[in-house]
């Protein structure tokens, strides 16, 4: 019997602001104050903002429709599909353009308290959260999950997989398609640009929730994921 230790919840989202680096294929994030309660009159005594961003900017979730036009949209995934036990796999820090292979993933999984099980969510740390800024290196030369590694994940029957870069591929044609196509084609959602602190990699199995916005017919959406350790008792 497992219980969720809510005293150790980790916030795993990249904060959104006008200076947040995003994938080169998407517009920059803009946040405009459209009402200011500090200066407003009696007819509008509130504060509000207008947010403009792509659905795959910042910490976000990919649904199959991202690569398959007729595939399920994000709002068709019920909550039980985007939360559950998570297996954090620490590969970092990885050098630019390092392929994330089956062997690398299996070696990281060997340090877990138990083997990866069907229904788990894999959280793959490359160390590239620390590199996130508007540079050619971060945009085009990240580590990437290989097609073979994606097929290995499908064989594990996992629910989803998350990574700490804006793409599970490399952000360029030919490298994005293999992992995205394999995973999304199997109905496995992908979480990208997830912050993964050291505390997440203590060998425990964690409870993880992706928490995407419910955007109708969308291929993806921003998320504020969190994780907490699973304790016996």
C-alpha cells in the first residue's frame, strides 16, 4: 500500500514570462496587463492579464494529434491517463547531440527502488534545464531520444514520458519524428520542458501529475506538473 507524501511536493514547471525561452518554431510568449486593480475605477476594480503563447511552449504536454492529425486531442485524455507512479531516470548532464539509447535508459533504471512497471510515467533528465536560453545550442543541438529507445518505452507499456528539454527529439527534422511518431502513435503522451531537480532522483518511485490545461481539440497544452514521493504505509 502506497501513500503520497504531500509534505515533499515538487513543482516541476518552467515559469512563464515574456523572457521565457521557447522552441524556435513558436512565437514568443507575451503577457499584457489588461486591467490593473491598483489604478482601476469602480467599474473594474480588478487585475487581469492577457496571455499569448503556443500550445507547445514552456512546460507542456504533447497529445497524439501533435504528429497525427486524426489522433486523439489533449482534452480526450482523462486525468487518470496523465498522472500516476513515475520512474525518474537521471542521465545528465549529457553533452550536445547525445543520443538517448536503450542502454542509457536501462542503466539509469537499474538504480530505481523497483523495476519500471506497466502504467508508469518515465521522467528523463538530461541536464538541459540549466542550458535553457535563446541560443543555437539549446534550440538545435540537445540530446534526443532515439527511435529504438522510443520503441523500448512502448514495449514497457508506460502511460507517458517526460523530458527536461522543449523536445524529446532534437528540434530539427529527422530527429523529432522518430521518437514523437513512435510514442504518440502508440497513444503515449509526451511531456516536455519539465524541470527536474536533484530531489527527484533519490531512487524512489514518485507520484507524478502532468496537469495540462483542458484545451478543446488541441494537439498540446501548457502544464504545471508536480511530483511527490510514494511512501509505504
